[in-house]
């Protein structure tokens, strides 16, 4: 009964949200222009299946979007929406008015989908609640990169740092402005009013995570871009909702080279 009431409340929220985004169909039909991919197939006619709810049985992130395979109890359907924190087993609802893409190929994931609905939002009924009782806002990007990128041939900046340096010398660099060069392995736009990058340069240890640096910026980039980053190092940054970064570079100036 509680789950039914929760989904009814989520449905009302999503209906309102869908009504506010009817003038912007491009945002649901395509992944962001900053992503490495965008649906090229002709969209199928919208159907009643675009209002999807159920349990997540598979999920992945790609180019600022979260893909979820939703099991409604009678069938399983793929949906994709702006980056959202979900996990297998979570109860979710995809916004109505999604655009169904038939035989869709994701370049970032290198995967084919017989059918996937691109929706304006995905609400997670299993996510922590705010004081108002509504699901919390979409969380920050996950620490794991969304794509494998060739990191060969990246020259460090003279007088600058490497990704590994930022982690190994974090106490020394805390509160200081740094400059480094790397490649974008993940880009998540407009989360908490900022664009989020994961940057690597081939240095650091994958096992400890010191090979992957999180950066916030107002700049727009694409996965695979070589970028020059200038920004302030912050330690132990807690954004709430369970997302805390030991090391992060905030409000950086990012130049695509």
C-alpha cells in the first residue's frame, strides 16, 4: 500500500514535470549535444509504455545519461534519462511522454537496444527522502568513468600537476590553484547547477582511484577531449546525499585543446 501511494505521488510529480518540458522534445529524444553520441534512428510513435515504473534489474551511465532496465512485473523495458543515482533493486518511475527509439545504438556503451525510451527524468522511489518527503535530487556523477579513452601521448603541463600528483600531494595542494592536462573520460552536465568532469592522464592507480580526478566547471566538453584545467583543490568535500569527495577541483576553467 505504501509503495502504491509513493508511486502515485511520483506519477503526479512526473506528470507536472512532463507538462513543463513539452516545448523541448529535443532534450528527451537525444542525449546532450555535448555527449559523444546522439540517437540517429527515427523515433517510433510515442505510446502508453513511456510511463514506466518498476524495479531496476540493470543500470549503467553513458554521456550524462542513466540507462535503466525496468521490470514492471509483466515485462522489462529500457529507459534513459538525465544522470540519476540508481542501483539494481531500486524502485523507479520514468517520466511520461518519453520518446521511444527503435534499434538504438549507443556509441559510448557500444551496445544495441531493441527499444529504449528517452525520458525527461527518472525518479528513484528507493532514494533518500528530503524533509518534504519527495525523492532527493539527482546525485553527483559516479566515481567510475563512463568510457574507456586512449590516454597515450598526454604531456603534463610544465610547472603543473598530474592527476596522480593531486592525490599524492593533496595536503600540500589543498586550497591552492593548480593546472593540469588530461582527457575527459566522463561528462555529466548541469547537476546541482554545474558540469561535472572525470579527467585522467594515465598517471595514478586504478585500484585506489588516484587515476581519476573529479572536476566541476561551467565549461562544456565531450568525452575524449584533451583539456587544460585550472582550478582550486578542495579536500573532503561533502555534497550531501551520501556523496563525498576526498579530492575535487572546483569551479575550474577548462580549455579544450
